[in-house]
C-alpha cells in the first residue's frame, strides 16, 4: 500500500510509484504499483527526485488537489468473477 505525505501543501512524498505518465507545472499524473492512477494538481509543481527502483517520488510546489482513479475492469470481467 502506498504512503502519501503532504507537508503544508508545498511538499509531497509518495511511495510505490511505478511510473510518471505526465509531468507539467500544473499537473503530474502517475501510476502506482497496484495500477491505480494518481493526479496531483497545483502550480509550480516540480519533481525533486524519483527512484524507479524504490518507487519513491518527491515533489514540491503549491499542491491544490490529489485525485485517485482506480484501474478499470471490463464489464465482462465484473460479470464473470
């Protein structure tokens, strides 16, 4: 399970990061090891460090919002569990 630490909406640490999908000053989108997508919205967002081996991501800037999006499963997979 990932761990997310936000300090004063200016600093953020995320564990179990698989990859960074999109990166910009206003939004960073990433995928966690369990397939969940995470979006961080803000301004002046910068990636301070990212280790693909450990999955640790550190970023700073002004953080406004954090959104989770569960990995989607197809209708047929849900019906035929």
